[in-house]
C-alpha cells in the first residue's frame, strides 16, 4: 500500500523525518518496504485490514509515537429535497448494512489538482471529479464506496443473492453472474457485484447530473466468494475481505457527499436511505496480566498494560482483570493472545530483554548414513544438479519402471488412491514424472537427482535401502551464442557417476555392459567397486518413455548408497608431487567395434611397469575408411621415475615392452 507523508501530516503533528517515521512504522508491524520522495510503500499482512487507509496508519503512528490524532470534522448542508431512495436487504446473512445518499445537480469534470495529487501518490489515476471522490474516501477512511448514475438506478435498491444472468462490468467485460453471489439490484436489473465491481451502464458519465453514493458493510465471506468465482480482485474487495469498520460506514458516506458537493457543485438530498440488519455490538475481551508477562518475557503491572492498550484506543472496562472493549475497526482482535501481541507492539519488541536460551544437546550422535546422504547431496549440488523430492507411494503401472527387477512389490493395505498404492522399488518412476511435468511446461533440459529410500519384499522380509537417482535429458549446457550446447548422452551421465564416486574416495571403479529390461539395449552398464555392484546406469527404454508421453531421450543412474557408504575409505591417502619431469607417449590401436575400452585399460593396469604413472583414452575415431565394425583408439601414457629424471631411451624401451605385451595379450581384439 502507498501513502504519502504529507497526507499523514493532516492527521498528525509530525516533526520527524520520513525515515524516522518509516522506522517507527516498521517496529510497530507496518513494514515500510521503501520510500520514494514522500511516498511510503508499506507491506501489510492480511490481519491488518484496519491499516488499509490513511486514518488507519495515522492511528498506529499516533499510538507508537504518542502523538495526538487530529479528527476531521464533516460539515455540510442538506437541501430541502428528501432522499427518495429505498433500500432492502434480502441476503441478511451476507450484508449487515446498506446506506445511500443522493447528490443532485453535480457537474462532472476534471478533479482539482490537490485531489489528483493525492490519488497519484497512492498509485491511482484520476478519472473525473465524481469517481475520484469515491476513491479518495476509500483511501482515506478505508470504506469502499460505489457511485451510481441515479437516472440509471431508480429509487429502489435491493441487495440479494443472484439467481444467474450476466452483467457488463466497469472493465467492459460481459461476466456471467454465478448463482448465489451477492449482488446489488436496481429493481430486477443487477447493477453491481457487491463489494467487487459495478455495472458499466450505471457508471458515472460526463452527462451524469444526479449521483447515488453507496456505502455498505458486506461480509468478508460474501465478497471473497464473489471475487474467487469471478477471478477478480479490486481495491474494494481487498478491504471488504479483511473486514471494515461498521461504525465508519456513515461517516465515510457523509464525507463523500460533503466533498462531492464542494468540488462538483452538487446539492445533498435530505436524509440517508439505510437498511441495517443488526446494530453493532462492541466486543469485550479478557487478558490475564501474568499470561502476557509469561509469553512476552517482560514484567509489567496490569496498570502499565492498560496504558499501552489505551494508546490504541482500546477501551478499558476493568483494569484489575484487564477487561477491554475492542474498537469497532479492529476486526483482528478476537482473543486474549491478540491483546498480548498489542501489548508487545506498544512496549516495543526491540525493548524486550534477550535472555540466553537454554540448550541441551542429545547424547545420540547423527546416523552415519544420514551424514553420508548429506555429503552426497552437497557434492551433487556442487556438480550443478538440481535436487528433486518425489513420493514413496506410486501407482502399479509406474512400479514396473524399475532399474532392476525386484522380487516382489509392496502394496499398501488401505491406499487413498490407485496412484499411491505401491511403495516404490526404484527412484526412476518418480523422476520420470518430474521430467514429464517439466516437459509439459516447456522446460526441456533437466539435470537432477534424488536421495531417497526404495522398498521391496524378499520372501517374508520387507527391505528398504537408501538410493541415489540421477537423471539427465535435453541439452548438456545453457544456450550460448558461441559454443552451442549438445544433447546429453550416456557419457555425460557416466561422468556424473564417476565424479560422485571419486568425490567420496572411490577411484577404482569398473563399468561393464548389462542387459536390464528397463534400459535401452546396448546403452546401459553396471558400475562395480571391486566385487560389489553398486549401481546401474543407461538410457531409459523408449517404450517406458512413450507410455508416459515423454518425447526425448532420458538417461538415468541409480546407486545403492548403503553399499557406497560401506565401501567408502575411512582415510584419503595423498602423496607428494614428483620433483622430476615425466615423459608422454601416445599409442593408437585399431579395435573391433565390440571391444570395450575398459578391457584395454584393465589389461594395461595389470601390466607391471616401474615407470608407468598414468594412462587414459585420448581419442576415439570411427569411420568407414577403417571399416564398418572397427574403431581407432588412441591412449596416452605418462611415464615418470620418482627417484630421478627419466631418460629417453628408458621410456622408449618401457613403452615398447608394454605395447608389445598388450598387443599379444589382446591379439584377438587388436586388428
């Protein structure tokens, strides 16, 4: 909400700077988000409906700064002409009072500059001098008004629940009238969605001469219902939804009539057309001083608390037991705890002493598995993956989409729905639903992971394991004008798996071809650490993707975190860099297409060489020139003697010995 400093000064004698006033409002719970010139931008929580006006904010400042609040006197003369309008409320449970005043002989035109300036400071544009008066009173008093062209309304106004039909509203949209919403009728014609928006035909026009001013108290429930059904929120509906001041309806109506008579040269007809369902009854509350002190952590007497409440215009009925009468505009004060909060606000939450909190630590340490899961999460986020959270309960159809076929699925005895009737035996189904959700919203590139539990049954035993699922689809990088991103592939996923294994200290890993039914044939592998299979990875089978309506390739890996934690070394061994330079050699082999690079690296790794420090695949080349079922693989060898500078002849001799041995050992694969 926007309110100007100069407008507030009409109600308060302020000699503080706008910044000091902003600090005072923020400490009182009216958070000032910013100051633009002399305009405050105030963030109001839903319970502060009484502050959605200049008067409301001025009241709060008056209480906080202990400055007297000035009241504006409403003085006007009524003409001899009697107000001919009659009002009837049929929906008595949705409207508590409805008042009208008639101002005749107005001249519609531009608003005076002072009025335009006030509206612009509050973020509203000027329409004309008549409409602007309604907006001015709403902003100043918090009471929404509606101004009708009296010639289009007639003398009979009825407030009742709608039975259907349609109406062209002020925004020039023809809207269907939902059955049961609260409407204002002129005879049998609907002229306004009560508390939300009026009709276009009865709006103020340049030729309007007689203006009927409406001021009403519609219930928050009725206005909220209409607003939700129409999908329409207005400044008026926001104020009605939070509750208005029942004793402020008549003063706001009189203020609008007075200003309209002054700036539009109109004559105010005698009397107010009114229909009141029930008269306002003040609400009383009790507050226990000892309870307030206990909750706030202060030590005030009952008299001191009463003085703080009186600053907020809360009437004291009985000071001994602190029985109070709630002001009519404070719809948020409904219970003892609300009064305690008001005492805290006026005392100043910043003045409450801060005691050192008591702390008792548990003797039970964190679960090692929990700590390991947190470590894995942190490392995957560091790799640029987004964490996902999916439900443990899935549908039987999705249960078939598992990384490995389990012995038996676990069904829930009393499921809420078929879609949540089976415990997942893999993280794959949930992550595929995440991909589907994103693709439906045109987010085509996803790299994510989930750390969660999977469940399965082995005989009579119910088993659960912590697992890590990694999914990739779309592009491997954001779009860039120079380096265009490519589609993710098996090796992007494999690289992520290798990175997470290396990051926990498991550098010796083996990838071997697998034949799992849920992955694409020839594009899948098992990953092992020693003799333990810790996971699987590959491209999800296209038939599963088609069943879910996913139209692009998806790559998925699932790792058993329990096995991974058991294999994780307790200590990371490090060694110093060699002080002596090394020497590199490259070796290119022509291999059969079916020969895995891993088998070559395994054979090299098993060869005992005192100089070989490291070997890796440098390049892989396929072409019809070398044969359809062939490939060229280039390996780079790093040789180094850690005791001295290695000589050229030594490297040549060792390299020749190694390559000859490998060529002989793999003679069936090397061409």
